[in-house]
């Protein structure tokens, strides 16, 4: 029996679908953890409804769990274009995005900001507020942000508050982001 190659896509049969999905390809078990099933935002469907036992699906091989003799897989990474972080990466550098403050992330000294029109969020470090003379942001308040760091493979999005931007007269991308003057709300 040949080993499956890590960093490849294979077809596999669904053995079970609960909070994780267990697959089999060429007598190799492949475990797909909860966070590797769908890209955000999650569809409003149960995993068991989406993946029927016995059906064949494509899965990306992430790695191997040696103690369990089991591969780790990702269903969502097969759909590269479904990655909302990839869509975000196609925007012009220094583009200004609208977001909403979700919460202060415990232990990280950062705010979670949900980006309008993308279904994903990023982190806004609290220290970035201080240079604008702000101490905090209220939950639910709207903010204008720019991307500081984006890693589409590890789903990392770090944000900064947008400063006054020179309006370039560029076109809007279906209302997902905007260029122009941006200010942060006062806490």
C-alpha cells in the first residue's frame, strides 16, 4: 500500500461526518478537523447533511499523525477560490475596509474586527489606538481599517486603523471596501 503524499489532493470515501469528517483513501484514514471543513462564513448546514456516508470527495492532505497512523486533511483547501482571505489579498495595498468591533480578545490585547462583505475578521492591536489618542473601542462600533499583515494559508489577518487617505477616485468593489477619508470612532 503506497503512502499518500502530503501537500496533495486525493479522492476519499466519507466514513463518518459529525463534528469532524473521517475519510478513507487507498486504505488510509484521513481525519478532517472541524476548522478544516468549510471556509468562513460557515454555511447554515449540518456536517452530516453535507457529507453523506459513502460519498466520494476531494481532500487536501495536510500532514500525518504518526501515533494514530492517520492523515490530517482539509476539505476547504481544495476550494482555493472559496478562501475569503484570498479574495481579500486581491485588493490594492492600503485599501480601506469597513469593519465592526466584535470584542476584545482575552489575553491578546487586541480587538476582533469583522470585515463587512467578507465574512471574516481580523485583529486590531490595542496599541494602534493610542497613536490616535483613543483608549478603547465600543463593541458594535464601525471602524475603517487597513491590512497590516495577511497570511491566506494560515487565516491570519492583522489590521490597523485607517488614517486619512487621499481619495484616489478608484472604483468600489461591490461595496466590499472603499477608499477615501476614514476615521476611527471615539470610545
